C-alpha cells in the first residue's frame, strides 16, 4: 500500500564533501541545511547578511560579495535611534552606528573570502513578493519596522527574476570556474498573502528556477525542497505550531533527502563517525561537576583527539566554539 507520493530525486553530476567550501544564502532552508552542515563540521558559511526571502535581495547580496570592497557608513539608515542596512537582517542593527557597520563588515569580509573559495553555492528563495523603498525604488531585504508608507509592495514576475540572475550568474561563474549553484524554493508558506497569493508566489519562483537551470544546465541545479514537503510531508504532524513552518522532524527528513543525493560517500561516513561525539557534546548534564561529568569530559576529549588525527581537514573551529 502506498502511503505517500514520493518525489523522485535525480542524480546530480557532482557531490560535495568536507573538503569543499560552501556558501549558503537566502531563506530559512539555508538556515536549516546550513546549520546541519555546520553541525557535521563542513566548511559551510551560512547567510552572512542574515535571512533573505526574495530573489532580488539575495541577488543584491551576491553582487555585493562579488563587486563591493566593504560597506560604508553612508549606506546605513537610521530609524527610531537604530542604525540599519536595507541589505541586511535586523540582527546587524544597532543604536551605535560604528557597531552596526562593524558587524556588517566583519560578516561581509568573511563571506567574500568564503565565496572566493567556495565550490558550492546554495540559494534558497522564500517569496516573490518584494518591498521597494519609494524614494529609491530599490528592493529591500528587511523593512526594519519602518512605517509602511515608505514602501510599495509588489510581486515579481518569473521573467524579472530569471532575467536578473541570467545577467549576473555568467559573470559569477566565469570568475569561479569550479562553482556549482543549487537553487531551491522554501516550502514555508507566506500566509499573509493568503492561500492563493502564496501559491502564485511559489509558482513564480518555480518558473524562474526552471528557466535559470535550463539556461545554465551545467552549472545551476534545482533541489526540490518545496515539492518534498508539499507532496511527501502533507500531514500536519510535520509542521510547527503555526502550521506554516517545518518542525524538526520535517527538517531532518529534508536533510536526509538533501544528503542522499548531494553529499559524497566519504563524507557520509565521516558524519557517521562524528555522531557519537556530537551526541556527547549536545548532552546537557544536570551538574557540571562530579565523577560522571569528569568521565564524560574525558571521553569527549579523547574522541576529539582521535577524530582530529583521522580527519584533520574538518572545520573543527565550529566545534571548538561550541565546546
């Protein structure tokens, strides 16, 4: 008996491993997949501008990483005593302009280096709806709680999205000959647009991905995260309390599909070898003293040393920061 509609995953002409640097930008999908890649010590750099939902803002971020030296104070705005950037999430905002700029450029310069050496770029889009600043006409990544009167809202067309990426991606790919791009559409529904408005938005994104992958078939590829959730995970037990976002079970399922077709066999084995250590590190003992805690720490340190000797090229800095 068939209990679900299975989405067929085709084989990609490449797989990536722990030795391959990655950059992930865009919506919540990149946060979830990027977080799991970081957990398993991949060289993944995730959302250096914060979460971005629309394709134009993501593209603007990529253009900045490719062309810009750094951000300057004149590019910041101020509202209600808080400094912000329309290219960035609110995490970068601050009442102190210098601190805001420092946070932006620290992440930006790290991301420039990451893009320069990356073998894989993952781009996730969440919505085709955009907000434009009335004064400049520019699409903003985040409105930063500025009054709605300063913006106009509209839905992009597939042609607008695809055309903008087709203008930029060849330049990016020429500058990085080994780079592969993975496009995906977030399965999270934007319900404030209503059921029909959300479907139109997702359809717009899907049509744009199809045109881009057809234009650059050897370098740009599509991963069906939207389809997997809509067709395989229809049951609301896979959703968070708001019935819109994915819960941890759905995220793990998406991750299993993602790694099944995109992660190299060697790295799958490394992930299996890391799992016992990661479970120890994620365990939170009631008391951080006493013989049980000391034995656990001794075991953890021994496992780290053994694995570091076996896999010295893993991104151990992530683990060091979390220990």
